[in-house]
């Protein structure tokens, strides 16, 4: 079983829309499981026409500090908290903790063991669904205002892996978060291949370079897909030069087309909305597959 992560660096370049179509094309030839690891803003389910997740579970990967009356003796707690989560409530004459700012580091508990309790909090919901395209989807969603998205991605991946093992699946497709932080690293970890999606803007190219640097650091083979390549030929050329200079395979180019938007409005992957895209996505998949095989051979020698 191979894990393929779809990353982008910059948000809004069409990563989830790409993942939805690639998953559909792949599911016609292989057993796959898709996982939405963009736990801050998950929308892969919607792009696959899933309105409601099943088997949802509230999960906890974080602690929060809570103050009791005995914390009244610890007037200096606000100075101890590096996250500015503690203030002194003059009316109650005790420290007050802002739960949205608390990172659960435990420093206040060390300073005031009697007055502070650390408790586990449910900071995300994970669920799954059988899509109408005959593959299962796992999706994670951070509770609003909570933190710990990297750990949540780990739990999403664990659940996807369990389902994939039970099904004897060939591939797990991960729709990662934008950026280069914890949730992206958690998605990339253990991946066999990373597909970097970008669009022809300088900001998207700059962010793509950053996320592919992360992939390179973890020695994960990777390639590039340029979305809406025809909107700005000059920057598309710059992306291709970057790929060539760094020996990164260019896996494909997708044109700008209002059909992508229409498909999303109708909660459909574009390959299910406009059949001419099927060949294009199949071509991209064949290149990914070839690269995967090449990297496997390279790892074995
Ligand atoms: S656990 Fe850490 S972040 Fe939370 S209130 Fe205490 S010191 Fe601040």
C-alpha cells in the first residue's frame, strides 16, 4: 500500500479539487482510501458530494489548564504563561485562563500545583463516509478555536490506514493542509510520494518551493502539477524552469476553465462533471505511477 500526499504551500490553488478528481480516476483501477488532512478547513467531503460523515468520533490530543480557588494564592501566574493566556481577575481575586489562548504547556501547573488542573479537551471530530464513487473517505475537523492540528492529522491517517488495511487497498490519497507547518509535516510523514499543486503566480511559486523543500528534507519523491497554467504563461514558464533546474518531474498542466468552478458548485469532481478531463487526470496519474515505481527501484538499489 502506497501513500500519496497532495500538497500546495499556498492555499486556494485547487489542491482539494485536484485530489477529488485524482481519487475518482484512481478508484476506477485500484482500491483506494482518501483522507482529508486539511483539518483546519476540510472540504474534500463536499467536493465528493458527501454531506454528512458517519461514525464520527470526538477526539482529544490537547490539554488545557483550569484554575480553582486555590490559584488565588498564585498572583504571579500571568507572568509565567508564555502564551498570554492568564490574566488576574480583580473582581474574583484569582487568575483567569483564556481557554482559546492556552496551549496546555503545563508551566502554570508547575508554578501552582494546588491551584491548576490540566484536563484533556476534545479538540477535533473525525468521521468517515462511503462516497458514491465506491471508495471510502476519512475526514478530520478541528473544533473552532482549538489547536493541535498536527496530532489530529496523525489520527486521521491512522484511521485511513486501518480502513485501507482491512480493504486491502492499493493507495491512500491524502489531501494535506496548505502551508509548511505541523499538519503538512504530519501528512508528509510516511508518504511514498508528494504531488505539489501550484498556480502561475509568484506567491504560489514561492510557497510551492517551501513545501517541496520540506518534502526534500524528508526524502519524499515529489512532482509538480500547474493548475490554471494558461492564466500567466510567463510564471508557468518560471515554474517549469524551477522544476527543470531542480530535476523535479512536471506531472501535468491543467487549464483555467469555469467547469472546475461549476463542478465544485455542484459538489462534483471535475472529471465527473466534464468527461474530457478524465484523460488529462489519467495522464497525470500515469506519470505519478511511473515516478513511484522509479523511486521504489531507486530505493532498492
Ligand atoms: S498550560 Fe501553559 S499555556 Fe496554558 S495557561 Fe498554563 S502556562 Fe499558559
